[in-house]
């Protein structure tokens, strides 16, 4: 594969992200569902989060979406998210809201790199914890997330009834009460 570039995505990337998402949904990979247009637009506009992408020869070959919830209602499939043990002050919590690497670009650490760039960005913003969900049978994604420091903290289900593992990772050490 040609050289890969990692960059923050913007509103102009909407169609490329949606197309890559649709391709993976059509293949049935990872039990990924179609992206909600409102969530995708908000993230790409940097109004409700941000997105990191990977391009190769001008084509999008990977994305990682990050949502910064302002309230519990902002957590899209919040039925699954209700299972999280105390989320605390949501100003310090981010949600990993979708990651996809194009089949031909997989297993080259692209997914991990996109997540690492997102985690570094969140760390710089003072975020303490990142949460996400994943289908329990999505072994590749679970392994990737665990390799990045995520731990399974419970199980849940989406509003559509699909099973989900609930995962959480510390970005920063929590501020210590004793200073
Ligand atoms: C999950 C996904 C994003 C991983 O992307 P990737 O760039 O291939 O992942 P990486 O190369 O960074 O792999 C990181 C680790 O995950 C595990 N892993 C990923 N793909 C794997 C595979 N095909 N076989 C075995 N282990 C795999 C390995 O532990 C790997 O580390 P290693 O290569 O050092 O052994 C990609 O497979 C994908 O797009 N899947 C479909 C969409 C999806 O499932 N999204 C997640 C929804 S929760």
C-alpha cells in the first residue's frame, strides 16, 4: 500500500467516511452498524467531538470517530451506556464512537495508530476517561482496544438489542484528593 497519512477529518470528508462505513456494514465486518448522520456531521464539524482519518493515495482507508458527550443523552446507544459503572462528570469523559480500517489496509497497526492519535488529543484536552462498546464476538477489535489499555467493565445491549461489551480506558491519572 502507498504511504499512509494520518489527519484530522472535517465536514468535507463526510461522503468518504459514510462510504467506508457503508462498505464495511455491507460486508458484515465486526457487527458495525450504519453511522448516524447527525452524529457523523457533529463530529466532523468538531461541534460534538472530532475524527481522525488515514488516507492512502488520496483515498480514505481508515477513521476513528470521537464523541465528547455533554449529557448522558448525547451517548447515542445510551441503553448500552447505562450499564457503565459511574461515568462521573461527563466533561472529562469521551466516547470512542466508531473505528473502521478498509480491508486492504488492515493488520498494519492503522486502527491502533488512529486510536493512539485520538487518545493523545484527548489527553491534551484534559479528558480522564474514554469509554466505548464492542460486540463480544468482535475479537479483533477487542484485542486492539485491550492493547491500547481498555478494559472490559461490563456487558450491555444497544436499543436494537445487540449485545455489547462495555470498555473503559484511563487517559490521565485521576486528580488525587490528597494533592
Ligand atoms: C478492528 C479494526 C479497526 C482493526 O484495525 P487494524 O488496523 O487491522 O488493527 P491493528 O493492525 O492496529 O491491530 C491491533 C491488534 O488488534 C488485533 N488484531 C487486529 N486485527 C486482527 C486480525 N485480523 N487477526 C488477529 N488479530 C487482529 C491484534 O492483536 C493486533 O495487534 P498485533 O498486530 O500486534 O498482533 C479492523 O479490523 C476493522 O475495521 N474491522 C471492521 C470494523 C470494526 O470491527 N470496528 C470496530 C467496531 S467496535
